[in-house]
């Protein structure tokens, strides 16, 4: 979980200048996929 948070922070940090909303949504979807993979949901 800590690694995912770090990755999301870096991911968001790098792409804030372009289009925050879209990037943030993509990040969320990525996080959900990782969560499913992590816990086998």
C-alpha cells in the first residue's frame, strides 16, 4: 500500500501541469486495478 501511495504521489506530481483531473482519474483507475491485483478481489 505504501508503495502504491508513493507511486500515485509521483504520478500526480509529474503530471499536475498538463490536465490534473484527467490524470487524477487515470491514476485512480490504475490504483483500483493494483488493489484488485494485490488482494485478489
